[in-house]
């Protein structure tokens, strides 16, 4: 009986020694604390400078107009970056993916889900929405529109710059539905008149 007890004590002692040898002391591992001095780098600093052309993870930095669509708390009437043909084409692509299911591809609110019984959204080419500032559209895409939960927020699905591209495309849709010959550059008018 004494032998069995001795064996158990010896086995328990071995287990304690092995367990202690396997313990990793993470607090004692070699590391460099942020903003501490370091002999490893020539400049003596542990924190490293950002590589050139580093982009914020959100790609939006701290630009209120870009991120919120507002200037001094009011809906903006300007875009946060230049609108090019490429931006409009990208906005059209994103609009057709995310918006056309309700608004249809022309903004007339006859999308496929509306035809299946979903509540009809506003007509994007209506006079009321033509007079809205671009920041309004950005805000609605970002935060949704609360009237009977008609439009959810698309902030999680659509990146900030893509939302602005969609807004630019909405403006193009609005202009296309209410354009007159006076809106056409003079050098292009003869071509249009010849096509009548």
C-alpha cells in the first residue's frame, strides 16, 4: 500500500514539474511597447512610420462631408470629390445592384419587389426629389428612411464612395428625365436635331 502511495506522489510531482515547464509566460516574452524606445531600429523608436500611400481602413479619414453628406449639420449641396464619367458609370452599376429592385433602373419606383407587393418608394425623378440636396440622398442611403421602415440603411453593404457614386447617378437620372434642348451643348445640338 505504501508503494502505491509513493508511486502516486512521484507521478503527481512529475505532472507538476511538466506543467510548470510548459507554462508560457506571455507577459515576459520579448516585445516592443508602442511609443517606447528601441535599440532595434536606427531611429531609436519602437513605433514605425506609416508606409507611403497608406489608406485608412475605412478609406474615409475624418472628412465630415464625405462621411455624413452634411456641411455644418445641413445636407450638402456639393459632392466631396469630382464626378467623372467613371464615377457615374460605377454609380449606375451600384444603383442597378442595390436600388433598382425597388426604384427600377429609371428611378420611377416600379422595381421588381414593388411589383411583388413591397411598398412603393418615392419616384427619384419627381420634382420634390430633384430639388433635394445631394446630401439628402447620401443620408437616406446611409441611414435609411424611417417612414414605415420603407428603406433600410445600406451603410453596411455600400462603401462611402460607392454611396456618393450612386447619388451622382441619381442626379444624372433626374437630369435625363427633365432635360431640354437648351441643356445640350451647342456643338451637339445639330446631331440631335438630325436624329428626329
